[in-house]
C-alpha cells in the first residue's frame, strides 16, 4: 500500500477533495412552502360516507324507530318460550319468521301488528309481571302429579292472567319471600349458581347453636363436594340461641338446611325474610303484591 492510499483511508474522506474542512454549522433548511390542500371530489366523499354506514354482516339495517317496536329476541322472550340468549340462537338458525319471511339478522325490530312465527308456532307476547309472595307452610313449588301438598301457584292465582313461574324452589316447610314472574330472563338469572344477590333466612333449630359451630359456619364449609360461602351468620337478638340469622347468595333453600345438618342440628323452620333487596315489610303471611317499577329496576341491576 502506498502512502497516498494510506492517507486517504486515515482521513476517511474523499481522496481528491480539495475543499477545506469547516466546523461551521450548516444553515437550517427553509421550510418548503405548502400549496393549497387538495379538495376531495364529491364522489370520493360520498363513497367514504357509504363505507362508514355500510351494513355489517348479520346485522339489521338502521331505520327510523317506530313507536312501541322492540327487538325480535326480546319479543320472543316476552312470549315466554325461551330467554333472549336462546332466542338469538333460534334467529340465527332461521327458525323465526316475521310476516312469513325468515329473519336471521341480529337486532331486527318488530313493529306492533307484526306476525311472528317461532319454530312453527305463532307468538303472542305478554306484558312482564313481577309478584312477591310471603309463602306460608304446606305449599310447595313442585309440579309433580299426585303430590300431597298444594302448589304455591294457588296463592297467586288471581294476580294475573299471564303464565308465571316461581323463581327458585321452596319445599312445604319453608316459608317467606318467593318471587313469581313470566320474565324467563329473570328466572334464569336468579337460579344461576353465579348469581350474586343476597338472601336472608331466619332458621329455627332443635337446640341452641354452639358458638364454635357458628364460627365454623361463618368461615364457610364444604357440603357434598361443593364449597358454601356464608356472608353472615348470627344469633337473633332477643331470641333463644336456637334462632339463627343466615345471609348467603345461594337460591337453593336445601343448602340452608344442609349447613346446620352438617353440624348435627335438626332444622325445624326456615323463613326467607329478604330476597335480593326485597323484604316482607307490609306483606302478611299468605299475601302477595306486585313489585314497584323501582323494585323491578333494582332486580334487573343486581
């Protein structure tokens, strides 16, 4: 390698450059002048607006809402044949017709006077009713033929002409609050194991509850392989130690009985005194009343 090439490599610059090096900062580049913004043609704007409002797959087109119209799945649920969730499945499968035409679009709106056919049967929706009963003894929610005890529906027979059902089950010996409705969504909601609404029971035992057993119940226990969580358990003030207040989320009254039988106590009586915020106030045993609008809203928000 000759000295000339070596010098060129050391300098790292151009070999033939004769321009003197300068440490002066370069002047800032002037900002390029921007011309006027291009205006989109009217056709382009129209195309973009059409793309924004384009109908999504399996969705009913938007249109002005008609008075008293409701979603198809709610219409089906109001008819009492199934819940809204199940109605969506039937709609998607093409088993629902409106005015003779199969409808598979989610969110389809039904207008007053529309003829809705569900799996071959014409539907007639009912107004939703919610009835609270203070159940007495010797009535049961069971619908078995030849049963010895009378059904609770006899107690609310004159309350409505709608086809209603009890929310949860109660045996003949359990008394207290029992909710009836034709709202299948609400019935399903309050019978799910995951429901978080609280129920309060007054339990009468054959003997005083030991304090150590009360503490064990408070901590929760396992019954038939299932964990039972108790929110509160306490002696009832001014009563014998055999009268116990129990608060938990389970809607299954059998769980209440099993809790105490697990500690070798016989349960004489169970009275449900509160259900999802509803109480027995001004509701004598054996009587029923309609829920207020606010109570219905509260139940739906539980």
